[in-house]
C-alpha cells in the first residue's frame, strides 16, 4: 500500500511544502495539481471552498485529492477578510496595510485563523475537518517568518505572532496544525479500509 498518489489541490509552493512535512508518515506520493488548472471558489465557507477544490482536482486527475482553504476572520470587521483573505488586496504587504487601516477605529482586535481540509475521490468526499487558532491583530508587524497575515496575528495566550515562531511551533499551535491533528486519525482509518 505504498506510494498512493495524492494530488495537493494548490499551486502554492509554501503550502505544498507544509503538506509534505505533515504527511511524511503516510504512504502517499504527493503530486501537484496540473499546471495552469484554475478552480473557481464559489463557496461561502472555507469548508465549501476546500470541497470544491478537492473534487475538481480529483475529477481532473483521477487521483485522490487533498485541498485546504484557510484564512483570517476579524471580529470587529464582521468576519472579514474571511474567505477572501488571499484576494483582499494584491500582495501580502497590501493586505496587511489594508487590514490594519480598516481596524484603526476599533478597540476589539480579536481574530481567528481557520483551516478547512477536504480529501476527495472524484465526486465523493472522504474526509472533511476544520481547525482553528484564536488570537488578536497587532498594531504593527512583528517577526520575519511565515507568509500572509502571519506578522500581525498574535496567538492568544502566547504573546507571539505566527511570524515570530519557528515552523514547528506554528504547526503545533496554528490552525493548519490543528486541522491536521483532526485529519490524521481519519486518514489512518481511510488507509486501513483500503487495505481490507
């Protein structure tokens, strides 16, 4: 049961590297989605978008597919940027600037990161999980690690932003790591069923 092809439904290099690390104990051969393959994310939640991507890539390639959809929701902004986190502005720098500027009038800086993961085989959803990480938005950028909103998201109770943490710590406390903790037992069950 080795080298089961699993296509990561993403063109994002950083995300694919994270998945390689997270899945190293599993007998998967990780593949990337076909170059230039575009999927319209029409869902209204992270989970719906992960499902849309996983099914589309699995149907396109004929292999199992793993998709994630994740983003940042800020309480004072009514949950924005939410599912539009990566489309909120044109670059990480601009997204951070826009978010900090929109938060200026508010004292409530509560926010949470959410990560939805979905594994699909063609039309069929095999596993879906969602992980969270609570925190608040800082007033300025701190730290040089990570990407996206990491420099302005401070994890509750830790006093550090994602960008101030090393990769291992971010995986331990972060939304993607938390989603993976839920995904792993489900994956093991799935592989056991396949062996029978």
